[in-house]
C-alpha cells in the first residue's frame, strides 16, 4: 500500500530524481524505483531504516495522509 500511495504521488507530480537508491529492497528493476527516489528527494518519506525502505510493509491511513500533506506542503 505504501508503494501504491507513493507511486500515485509521483505520477501526479511527474518528477523523477536522479540519485541512486540506498535501500536494499529498492532496486532499479522494480516498478516503484523512481517513485521511491522521488519521495526521498522531496522529503516525503525516509524509509524504515537506513538500509530498507519497507516495500513489503503495509501503509497506514496516517502514513498516506502524511505523504499527501508533505507532497502539497
């Protein structure tokens, strides 16, 4: 769910950042690679640890609202 919410935000803004992901669970061949990089660059999220983004974690309503709020701040 977290990936879907971030993908929606990234697609709305049509932006992709150009730096490499530092997360073990986010690789260039994954469909969510560019949305995750975009969210990191825009400081919408920081991941679940210094080495993981949490791509398999469920996203809470609170996190979705926070992503949207930070996107339109």
